[in-house]
């Protein structure tokens, strides 16, 4: 975004009212590993890699706090992402009544909706302007430019003016920074040489492009921490393999062509997780192949 555009955005005020219609819960959220462990029987997790090119000073500061610097200066954001089937178009935690079935323990990223924790506060107006017109929000009418009866002010003059949302953003960024320290830095060091060398790897990933991998590198790093961590990761792999098999069987029964690539991806994740489990059970050193 150009500085002139940012200056215009700063002047804009946005307000928000959630009617709990569930339209934005149309896919699995980002999670922390702690959240995924807690919900290991509901969400299938993968490691998501996103390349960003932060140009605003606040964006560079946030990328340094949450991301990893790539050769050339771009940042790589590592995150745990839930995987779901496109034909379902719903988060696995969304109930038939369109309410979240795990509201009390929902991922911290859900509490910042409709804001984005990876965007600095000064640019949240642009997020809201974009999401107001986005597919998930069309028909929901939950984001309004300016103040409106029954809506709470979220953003004004480049600041988050809702104390609840400011706190939710701060919490989400804090847990992401903690995860970066717990496993993110080690996973980045582990993966970078292979990702840089691989054809179609990070070097070929465009800015704002995504790539997803099985969770094996994250689990290998966590399992190396202690014996309870190793056992926790093994129990998690058992739960994820069972969940993948249930989801894949249901997808095959639905016979939706749009779901087939996801089933193939999940089968690949299953094979990688089972291979990791063998090595973790035997106490072998774990090498990672992306
Ligand atoms: S789309 Fe808007 S109104 Fe509907 S649940 Fe999401 S935030 Fe709330
Ligand atoms: S976990 Fe709950 S709030 Fe978050 S996307 Fe899923 S249904 Fe929506």
C-alpha cells in the first residue's frame, strides 16, 4: 500500500456488529499448537508458510516480532492452519445453528475477527475496507464505514479504539510470538536450506503466496523437548491420523470432485505423520523432508 493511500485510510472510521450469522466461519482457522493439541480430534492441522513483503514501518516491526527473515529481506510467516474440505465450506467447529461449538475455547485468532493480527494497527482500516466487500461478509453487513446505531467503533485514525479488540489483538500476537520462540525459530532453521534449494520452494513463492506442509517439522521440534513432549506428540499423531481417515472416508462418500485434491494432500500428511511416529517411538533422530 502506498503512503498516500495509508494517509487516506488513517482518516477512516469503521464500526462493527456481529449478528453471529456464522458466514465468516467458512473454513478452519489459524491455531496455535497448544490450541491444536486441545482440539486434536476436531481440526486437522498443517504448517502454513506465507511470504510477506512488509513496506510500512509498523508492518516491518510486526513481521520481525512474528515472522522470520528470508534472504533478500522478505519475511516468512509460519502458522498452524486447520485443513478442511471446500465442498463443506464450513469450519469443523461450526454448529448446525451457525454458532461456534467451542466458543469458550475457540482459537485466539477467532477472537480478533474481523481484524487481522498480522496487520499493524495503522493498516487495520484497509483490512476492514477489504473484508466489508469480501465474500465471507457479503450479506452479513457486520462492518460499516463510520459510526452506526447498534455498532461498536473498532478503528479510528489508524488506532484500534475498541478496548476488547485491542486486547484480543495483543493476546493473539503474544501467543504467536510465544510459538515462534517455542518451535517457530527451530522449524525455520530446519526447513530453510531445503525450502531454498527445492524447485518450487520458497524462492518461487510469490509475495502473499502460501504453501502448506505436514506438521512433521513442528512435531519433531516439540517432541525433542522432553519425554512428556514426545509422548504428547505421539498421542497427537494417533488422533490426527484417525481424524484424517474419518474425513477422507466422508469425502469419498460425498463424491465431490472439488474435494479430491484435499484428500490426496491429507493422505500425504497421514504418510508423513506415520513415518514420524515410527521414528519417535524408536527414539531415532528425526530428519525432515518437505
Ligand atoms: S460474518 Fe460478520 S456477523 Fe456473521 S459471524 Fe462473521 S463477524 Fe459475525
Ligand atoms: S473455531 Fe468457532 S469461531 Fe473459529 S472459525 Fe470455527 S466456528 Fe468460527
